[in-house]
C-alpha cells in the first residue's frame, strides 16, 4: 500500500464518518436515506456521462453490490434509529475488516503476512473495545447491537464483491457511477410509496444537508474503490475503519455521547494495529 493509496483511504474514512453523522442527525431515517440515495443516484448519472461503461464481466458484481448496499442502508437506518451514533457506527464498521480478511485469504488468494494479519487483529480489537465500552454498566440493547452487527456483515460482503468487480470493470469511475445509479433508486421508491405526494414537502427542510451527505458518500466510496484497484482488500478494509475514531469523536462533540478514557485507550490500540498493518504492507 503506497502513501497515496493510504491517504486516499484515510480521506474516505473521514468523509464516510461525516455523511453517516449527517444521516444520523436527520431524525426521520427514511427521509435521510432517501436524500442520500437519491442524491447519490443523481451524481452517478452525471459521472456516467463522462466515464467509460464498465466491462461486461463487472456487471454481475454491480448488480449484487447494489442489492447488498440497499440491505446495508436498511440495516444502518435501523441501527441509527435504535442506538447512539457513537456506538452503532463503530460496531457496524468494526466487524467488517476481519470478515474481509478471511474471505480475501480463502477465496481471492490474497496472501496476508503474519505481521499484517496481527495488525488487522489488533486494529479490530481496538475497534471492538471502542464500540462496546458504551454498554458497560448498563443493559445491552440487543436489537440495536444485532442491527449494527448485521450492518457490518453487509459491509464485508459488498467490500469483497466490489473489490472483485471494480478490478474487472476497467474503470473505477464508471463502476462507482453505475453502482450509485443502481443502488440509489430503491429507498426513494419506497419513500414515495409510503408518503406519496407529501414526500417533496417532507424532504425540503433536509434537502441541503442530505444532498451534501450524498456527495460525501459518493466521494468516500469512490476513493475506496480506486484504492482497491491498487492494493489488497484486507489492509484497505482495516485502514478504512479508522473512520470509527472520527465517528466516535463526532458522537462525543456533536451528539453529546460519552467518550471517556477507556474509549481513548481503545482508539489508541486501533492506531497501533493500523501501524503494524501498514508497516507490513
């Protein structure tokens, strides 16, 4: 992993945490994700006018990934509705890298060295600590935790599918454009069925925030897809989850969720793991 690729993934992590925070701040999650998905589809249409069409061998991945992204968005909406941003976001993001590492090693023949694997494991241990500290001293809210965990599995699934698909597409820009188009229609269509003619008036108060979040979402995942064409999937998946530190900080500063010394220590463990991972890459 070159410094340029690492920088792109870190930037993607920051923008990803930011658009998730925007989505969480809009109390009606269906309206939030209608704007995010619909805005992403509009951006995808614009990008598709300037990008080559993905190769035929990538379309199975595009369709599969679009379905997985819709499931991911539905689960993320559910977890944000049930739990705190500073806890749900880390659990959702932190469960993905280990799954991606195992799948990439078993099925994609990506060789993971001992030091790199140790780095991924240490980073993920820090993520788990950062995520789960918030339930200490109180009863776990299992529906929220299960929704966040299922979100993580969906992240791992589309990460692997897109890692294969974007490499086969021959055009990362074309791939992200068509992915945004394909995945961006389902939730707005459901919102239209649910709210009917009232939908535009319901969306209007959140339009600027939602469309800005959509732009951040496209930028974040576009950077990750580009990085996946230039480095193995496992370290990218792990480094991308540095967004959890950003997400936890956003939860503490903007949503007044607690972020004490134990969570700071867990974040430090994660940084050590990332350092091991990048040093071996």
